C-alpha cells in the first residue's frame, strides 16, 4: 500500500491531467469546473484519504456492501 501512496503523491499532477481530459472527452464536465486547480484539489483529497487509510492497514481492505464507512477515510 505504501508504494501505491508514493506513486499517487508523485504522480498527482499527471493523474489530474488524465482524469480531467477523460472527463472533458466523455462529458463529465458539463456541470462541473474545468479549471485544473479544482480537479487538482479533488485528486489531492483522494490521495490524502488513501494515504490515511494505508497508514492503518496492512494491505488492501476487504470491501463489502454492509461495511461501516461513516468514519472511514
């Protein structure tokens, strides 16, 4: 998990550009901002949540439909 977190942190800018390009191409930006900074904030927020989860886990979590998620980053 730590390798994934490092990859996300070092590749945030490239990831943001790819996600934004995909969103534009497929019409997902119709009702959202197309400013790179807004998308950068979104990607960095996801990276922080993944990093916080990885800090408490030994590996990928098992996900289920009834898993309690209210306090889980």
